[in-house]
């Protein structure tokens, strides 16, 4: 498939709408509404109206059947040329980071010159599903060849058929929610409640400072009356966080609360990527380069914590690129739960884990925590599942651009025991 030398994939920049707690301003918005608004903001920001891009990759995790062609429909309402192709993708919380990596790879291979990776999610507009028995009744009526055949199934209609099936958040293979799974990881790694609350507090403090400094002014665009992320708690304190009760293990050993976990969030984000030539022709400054991406999966059923795959993905990515864990100026690690982030950091420091699980002679070691999620993390900003990767990628690119250079590590854990990671450089 490769007929020329590979080239660098440039990150021009990103855009998103404010990330809001579920059932607030976006309560009546669909995934397509939010994705279109985000793409429109990106189109306006970079004067792309009527432009035909090489490809666009978008996705959502919680998705209506009506959104079977979400990416294409969102592009058609974005202001881009209607000739711009697009495709849907879904890798749980790693969706939009995976989308960005896919677009970057196509640019590197010379298949396209420009593209967008992004994602959207809402838990306010959750698909309502009815029992299988009701579906069977409907389909039996539909398949009837005569009027009698179509009417007969309806005599079996009962009140129970109208009871919605609650959307499950459990892993099908284990029956555990992501929070319950991470609570097990917190116990395994002896992650204390105090340490989790401290990381959560830092997430809010950094996000509030970033908003105050204007960092997000050209990354976040108003939508539905919202101008800022509404989960950031600038007045949060360790004392307030300590008062919250555990939610995943309500016994004396529970450590994970609503305060040190991400909230249910609605939102969308996207990143524009291109070749250097395309950017130069359009007079668009390059913020950074997406240099490498790596994905890993773990056996979370019998052998590993559900959200520990990034520990493996980062390890293998560093082997591939001949970097050490300390060779980075910034670290953007998705805070699905404070416990997950802390367990990953602890795993990289563990001699036994590095030897037995990661196949390393010595530990990856520790990172400088002052370089971690410096503009706030998912606990403060929120986590619309498929949108988080693009938010993080855009944040990292701007950080490196403002610093005038450097290298950043991006890591996102996902449902299903997977992890998506990347290296961004300038």
C-alpha cells in the first residue's frame, strides 16, 4: 500500500463544545447535534467552509440505531464540502484518539493530505430499548402474510412489554461495572482514598487555572447557551471530597466516590490533521506532530485489571520508539477514575510488574507529577466517552505549541480492557 516515503502527520489544532454534566444544557441534543456543532466550530476556526478533506473519522459509544452513519451525516452538516468522505469508528473511551491515529496514518502513507478525527457521546439521549419478547411480537406481526397473521401476535401483548430495559454499564464477560472493576484494582494496588482525592483536587485546580488563563478560549466553543465545562469545581477541597461516600463498594473498604471518578458527561471534540504541504498551502500554522500510536488489550476476565491496558501499551510504544518514560515534557493520562491513573503510575514503578507483566529488565520508573494533566483532567473536565481522546490530543498539541517544542505522552484506558496511547512532538 505504500508507494512513497512516509511523511509527518501534523496536528493543526482542535475544537470542542463545552463538556457538560448529563441532563443539563444538552439534555435534548443528539450525538449528531453535538458532533455537527463541533465540526462547524473547527471549520470556522480554520476557514474550511466548502473545503474537501481527505477523510473524517468520528464515533460514539452510546449510539442510537438512527446514527448508523453518524460520521457522514455530521460531515454533511459541518460546512465542509459534501464530497468529503467519512467513516464511523468505536473503541469505547479510546474512540477519538484511535480516529486521530487512523487519520494520521493515512496522511503519513500519502493516502490523504488532510482529515479530522473526533468523537461525541451523550448519556442524556440514551437509546430506550424494550424487552426481546416485545421485539419478537412486533416482528411476528410484520412477517404475517395475511391480516389475521399480522393481528394474531398482538393478542399476546402484556404490560411487561412496555417496561424499558435499562442500559447496562457492566462488562458482559464479568458482570461488573467499570467502577466496580476499578475498585478491585484500587485494592490490588493499595491505592488510598486520600491519594485519589488528592489527584481529583489537583484535576479541578488545574482545570480552573487553565480556564482563568484563557488556555481553553480557542479550543472550546459555545453551544446551547454553555460557554465553559460545568463540572469544574474551583472551590473543591480535600475536606469536601473526604465527606463523599464510596459508590462502587459501599463497605468499609470502598475508596472510590463521585468526587474522584469522572461524571456522566455530554460533549463532542475533534482534531484537524494534515500533511505539512497542505498546511503550508493554506497558511495554517502547525501546532505539533502525531508521531506514534499504540494499542494494547489485557485479559481482564482472569488475569488483569479492566483498565490496566495503557500500562502495556505505553511500555510497548516506548520499546518501539526507543524512549524512556521520563523522555516527555507533558503527560496527558485520561482520568477515568483517580484510582486507575494512580494504579497505572504505580505499575510502571513496580519491579515485579515490569518483569512479570511487561517483560522488562527494570521498571519504567516514575514521572514528574507536575507534568501530568497540567490543564486539568477528565475528573474535572468531564468524560463524554468517545470525545475524550480528541480533547486530550488537542490539549497536548496546544501545550507543545505554546512551549515552543517538546514531547508529550497521551494515554487513554477503555472499556473491554483496552488502552490507546500516542506520542506527540514539536
